[in-house]
């Protein structure tokens, strides 16, 4: 991060024009936080997580398009598959609990 901050300051001091300050923003501590979707698979409210700005510098749309085959498309596909697997596990768990409740009632 320090190397990036030094390089950013040097570019800004050169005053090259354009929107360099907007394009290369200062990295904040919240930008470096690890996504809880990766570390806590069963966390509630995963749909609100956002990626840091530097993951989408070359344009989120170009990396999400099917023709480009960008890494963002793969990222979202993997997260969707993980969510689907979680849903399937919970469906199975509900089915097992219902059967266990029935078996317990029949036992007594």
C-alpha cells in the first residue's frame, strides 16, 4: 500500500492533467478489508457486500460481459454456485429434521 501511495503522489505531483486523482484514488483501510463472503460462508446478509474500487478500475461492465470472460464474471459465478450449494444443504437439513420429528413421534 505504501508503494502505491508513493507512486500516486508522484503522479499527482507531475500534474499530468486528466482525471488521475479520480482514477487512482487513495486506498482507505475499508478498501483492504477481507470479504466476509470468503471467510464466513454462512454469514447473514451477504448480498450487501461490495468490492473495493480498485477491483473494477478497467470498468466493471467490460469485465462482467460474457464475451470478455473477465475475472468478475467468474467471481460472481463461483459465489452463485456457493450460495446454491448452501441452499441445497439447508433444504436437505429441513427434510431431515422433519423426518426426525416424525420418527420421534412414532417411537413414543
